[in-house]
C-alpha cells in the first residue's frame, strides 16, 4: 500500500488589491500534484502573479488557506529580478548555491547556453540571458515548489523547449508552476494547467490536463489543439 | 572638471566684485564701506599668504570633519535603517536635532570643549552630519526589491548584505550627497571659527569684520571659494572615478 | 514740415540735456528731513540710556524730528549705514571713526559720549594687586583680537615696554567661562555694563573684583561718539543742530541724579534682563564715565584724546597714514552756531 501524495492546495482563497475594492479572487480552490511541471495560464491582469505570490507566502490572502507538505519550501521567481552588479554572474551563482550543487551548476550553464556569459556582469547580458541566469540560481536552491513567473520570457522557442525538457529530466521529484502567456507552450509542456479566470466567472480557476511531453516525445497535434481550445474556452 | 569649476567661481566672484564696485562708484562710497581695487590689491598682497595658510587650516579641519561625519552618518544610518525601536528613535532624533541652528549650539560646544581643534572638528562634522544622515537613512531604508527578493525568499538575507545592495545600487546618489555636504563641512568649519575658535579663515574673517576691513573680507572670501571649489572637485572626481569603474564593470561604458 | 521735425528734434535734445541737471543736484535747496534714523553702536543697554531718554521725553519731537533709534550689534556699523544713507546719525567708537576717515569716509564727530573709555579689564583681587602695568607681567590677559581692547592693550604694552613673552594674551569672545574658571586673569569688559553684572555674580560667590583701567596709566582711547556725514551738515545744518541739541539734552537729563528713577524705569523696559538694582549701579558708573570735566558741556570732544587714539592706531599700523583728527571733530566748531 503506497502513501497518497500530499497536494499543494488552495482552499477558498479571496483577495482584493490593497486599499481598493477591486476583487481578484473569490473562493478560489485549486491543487497541484507535489511533483511535475504544471502551468498557470490566464489573460493579462487576471492575477496570475498575485496568486503565485500568495502560494509562495509573499503576500497573504484575506481568507482561505494553503495546505501541502508541512514546512514545504516554495520559491517564487520572476523575470523582473536582477543579480547584484558587484560580481560576475558566475561568481554570484556559485556563491548563492549549496556547494554540492556545483557540478549541476556547470551542467546548467552549459545546457542553458550561458557558458560564455559566466564572467560577465548581469547588466551586460541580454534579457533572455538574464532570465536564464536567474532561473539557474533558483533551480539550484532547496525547494519543493518553484514558481516560474515568465522566467523564460525573451528566450527563443528552441531554447525554451530545451530548458523545459532539461528541468523535467533533472528535477523529476520537484514541483514547478510555470506562468506563461504562450498558450501552445503551456498546452504542450505542462502537466496540469490552472486556467485563472476573471473574478466575475465561477469557478475562478479551472484545471486542465496538458500534454506534458518530455524529451524525445512527439506532439499529438490534434490533442494539442483540443487542449488549447479547452483553455481558451475556460479563460 | 577643476578648470571648469574654478573658472565658474572666478566668473561669479568677479561679477559680484564688479557689482560691489559699481555700487561704490554710483553712490560715491568711501573705501571704508567698499574698498577700491587698489585697496583690495594692497590687502591681498599683504595678507594673501597668511590667509592662504588659514584657508588650508580650515580646509584640513573641514575634510577631517566631513570624513568623520560620513563615517558616523553611515554607522548611525545602518542602525537607523533597521526597523526596530532604536532605528526609529535615531530617525526621530536626527530629524529633530537638525532643526537646531548650529550658531545656537556652537557656543555650548566651545564652553564644554574649549576653542581648539576639537570644537571646530565637531561643529564641522555636525553641520554636515544631519543632512548626510537623513539621506543615508533614506537610501538604506528603501528596498531594492528586484535584487533583494532572491536573498529574502531563499533565507540568505543578512543586514550587511542588505546595506551592501542598497548602497551599491544608490552609489550615484551617495556620491552626490557626500560631495554636496562638503560645502556644508566648509561652512560649518568657518562658522565655528567665526563664533568661537582661535584659528582658521573664519577666525581671520571675524577679526577683519571687527576691524571693518572689507578688503580683508573679500580676500578671505576669495580663498574660501577657491578651497571649496578644490574640495568639491576632488570629491566629485572620486565619485566620478568610482562610478566610471562600476559602469565599466557593468558594461555601461566602454 | 521739414522745419517742424527740426523743431521737435531741438526740443527733445534740449529736454535731454536739461533733465540730468534738474534731476541730479540742481541749485534748489533740499528740504530738511523730518524722519531720521539714529543707529546705535550696541544693543539697548545702559550705554544708550540718554539716547532713549531723549526720545522718551519727546525732546526730538519738540524739535520737530521723528527719530527712529535702532539698536546696533556686533555686525552693525553705523558708519557704513550713514554713507549708504540708511541712517542720518549714529554712534561709533573712535577706532571705527579713525579707520573710516583714513579710508576717505566723509564722517564727522558731533559729540563725544564717554569722556573715559568704559573698556576696562576686570580681575579678581588676589595676593598680588595690580597697581601698575608692570604688575600685568606673567598674567593671562583676555583680549578680543581685532577689537579696540587689543589696540588699547598693545598701546599699553608698548608704552610700558612689556614684551609679548612677559605675559599671555588669550583671545576672548562673549562667553566669560574662561574667566569664571580662572583660566584667564584679566577679562575685558565694559565697566558700566557687563562689568557691573560680572562683579555682582562674583561678589555673590564671595569673590572680590577690581578693574584695570588703561586710562589711569595714560592710554587715552576715545570710546562712543555721535557721528554724521559732512553732507548732512552741509545740506541739513538745521536738522543736525536740532538733533544734537535734543540728544544732549536727553543725555544730560538721563544722567542727572534727579531724574534717575524716571530714567531707570524707562531703561528697565528696554533692558529686561538686568535687575533694577544692577541697572542703578550701571547708571551711576555710566554717569562717572560720561560727565565731562568742569567747565565743559556734555558731549565735549576731547581733541588730545582723539589725537592720541589716532597716534596709537598709526603706531600699530591699523591705519596706513596719519589722520588729522581735528578735521573730523566738529562739535566745538559748530557749538552754538548750528
């Protein structure tokens, strides 16, 4: 007999923007399997980042609760982050990761196409390189759930695919919540896709199963179209 | 930079002097009220070297006082930027204390510490300390969220790192504030010397005023302007070099 | 038409030529000013009691003058205000006047208020009394560098051949702490003003004090005098005469023991910090320093003392060339004639 997995779960989350009457979520319920590459999709301004920050514990919901593995480490990363400018990105990443992750860091630098950038300062990098460097330092932390808020923005499609496959392969036991505006991307790569809806719709969030393809697997286009349509209708 | 600042000062000084002389000749005032060019030249010949030494004396006190104020303001701002009771007390005290005019506090300092170097240093430091402190506290309490987020969420944030991030990100502002407060340090030293010390260009100014010798005052003001320009240029130069180095490192400048 | 334009041009040119003459000093006599500003040398204290008394008792008003008596202070200079035209009369010490005249200032002295210089040195009575300047040797003497007490003291040192290394000069300001702390043996004070206050404080502490007066040892350096400009005398002689008449009357009456109560009541309104008993002592001392020698009127100008003042300043290179003080002392010349 196996122990049932402990889900990351949001129960009856309600939230208004601070000091306004604008409702973002009302009685939002959702849950994620504790491992896998999941997606969070929604139209602009619907509250994806806000929900992610509530899940990461960076902001508190007005009501409702978050449950999951006790003392789970949830990290939230976004494409808005910067690395300090006093050292090179390679030095910085080496300094902020556990020593035992050094080999993995070398591999990620290579896989993410950043080997040539490691001696550069953060401000010298392109937007895509900046996002990849930021992602590497988060991937090498201790975490149970890592939220990737537009973390692959400004990265070309081929590299994004390579990075996502890499993450799935390297961290099979971890949970990821990938926030993206790309409908086809979340449909193809994500396991469960949480479609966040505008506050006037009920329920506020709908889970849809994605294709969740892995390295070497081909995309079933008819299934992909179906999922994409499902997401569009849900949103 | 030095050339530009000195020439700007010369222009302003000569313009002011020209206006004074114009005033003198229009209203037919004696050399006692506004000295003539010959009187100014004669006074400058007689007192320039003495006032030069006095000016250097003042400048050295101002520099040391300024450095002390920067160090002290940094330390206090670090404590003040913590969100605890001591920090909040320091902030309130800094806001209140800076309202006291130094001319009111200076005599008490001279009574307690005498009219020597220590009093001058203390007053020079005090006059530029509070503006520095308030700026430093402002900078160190303002989070740099896009950099700090990672350290906070991964539990790596320490106060030293927080100070480092905020200071590094505001190095341009800090440099401007420090250079700007240099003038205050000079003013503070001169005021201290004027009020109660027994050395420096402020003391010479006071004697010149006792003697109603405006020519001496004009010579002293000229030297004060030159020394102030030199010190400001030095600080701006240091700030420029630091920023240039950082920008080169960050690839902003080639 | 052509002639018409020529005519207009001629009239315009004539107008332009005549305008400056009319606007800047034509022969028409100027009106006598009624509203006058009298800038004192120092803040309101006992040394200005006569000035205030003249105003209080309406002596100026009776001469048809409205006089605005403005206090002086460390950064005020009546001479400069007179030259610029902000004041018509003022009070200045002899060293100020001599310095100004040496630099071409058109200042003249109308009356000498203090017959003996109130600037003296206070000291504690100790085992070694100061009976002559020679007794100053090996003591610490307070002087205001750049002030007239420095001039007086250096003149004394020169006259009595006291070398710099035989005593210690200590630069003083307005804070008397070094004297109270006995860091300085002799401290310069105005004998009639703060001299009384410091004496009183020390007496209350059981200490006896005395004053060292350089005048006693032949250093005659004139103190406060009433001044105006030569232009004022030339252009408004009546006003000058009326002003000085009212002012001297004010001083004579303020210093008259008969009017002491009235004068002190008035003074207490202006000098709220000095207790009444001390004000009375100050008035007595002021009277002693101001009353002229027998046969002389109040305001008498001591010409030899002025000459000595100028000689001292010349000897100390405080003025570049001799100043003929007789030319600037005009009360005697205008006495009764104004």
